[in-house]
C-alpha cells in the first residue's frame, strides 16, 4: 500500500482493502478532511464496514466506479 498526501494507492502493489488497514488512515484525519482510495478491487465491502463502524458519519464520493479501477474520496463528516 502506498500512502501519500491522504491517498491510499492499491493499484500498483498488492495491498489489503481490509477495514483495519484503511481505518488507521481514516482515523488519523480530522473532521472535514478526506482520504482518497485508488484500487483495482471493488471497495464495496469497505463501504459497508465503514457505514457500520462510523454510523454513516462520512461521505463516500466515487470519482471512478470500475470496472477495472475504483477511485473514491472518503470524507470524515464535520457534523460529528
């Protein structure tokens, strides 16, 4: 996993889309900030895990929605 400037890039190297590995980056940002996730695997499962753990207090903004690449901005809600 390559992480730079709040971007998690899983396209070039094999990396885990497991909630625990993404949550560490998500938890490090402040309310109103975002991380960008770039991957070649559909992050749908991650969305539902985040929805469950964060009780919907985030914005999931698809930039590219497959079929070969996904690019998503995940913003921590400033209303928390």
